[in-house]
């Protein structure tokens, strides 16, 4: 048997070795855990990078679509402005033509009355000729001499 002091030193040495062994195991476990986290984060980084690339492409496409829609909106606004201008022009032209038509109607109305009264006067004259001298030898309608 070993003396107590030697035994105590041997126990102390064994305890230190066991402690060092447990420390190395904990360290290896910690390193393995860190490596696992690194792999998970790298995998997540690849996924995020791919998603970011996809979203960047979608952003570019949406930006182009937005620009096209803005141009279409501007074009439609210009078309609407042109159509409003045309409508105003047509409304003014309709008003002008109505006014002109009314003026013509007003000018023709007295002429029609005069023309109608001349026709009536001529008809009355023909009638009066028929009644005045039926044997005058003139045709009542044409006014020519009958032979």
C-alpha cells in the first residue's frame, strides 16, 4: 500500500485528470454545438439569399409594371383631356348650328308667309277671272287664249 500522502497525491492527480477529461468532453460538445449552429445559420443564409434574390427580381418586375401602368394612366388622362376638348368643340358647334338654324327659320318664316300670300293672291285672281268673264276666251288655269 501506498503511504497516505502518496495515495492522496495519486487521488489528486486522478481527480485532475478526470476533471480535465470532463472539461475536454464539454469543450468538444460545445464545439459540436457551435458547428451545428454555424451549419444551420449557413443553411438559413442560403435560403434567405435565395429568397432575397427572388424578391429582388419580383421588385424589378413590379417596378417595370408600375412604370407601364403610370404611362398608361398618363396616356388615358391625355385621351380624356382630348375627348373633353372635342366634346366642348362639338357642343359649341351644335350651339352655333342651332342658332344659325333658328335664324334661318326666322328669316324663312316671313318669306313663306309672303310666298303663301302671293300664291293665295294668284289663286284668288284666277278665281275672280273665272267669275268675272267666263266667256272671255281664256283658259282659267293657264290664262292662254282659247282658240
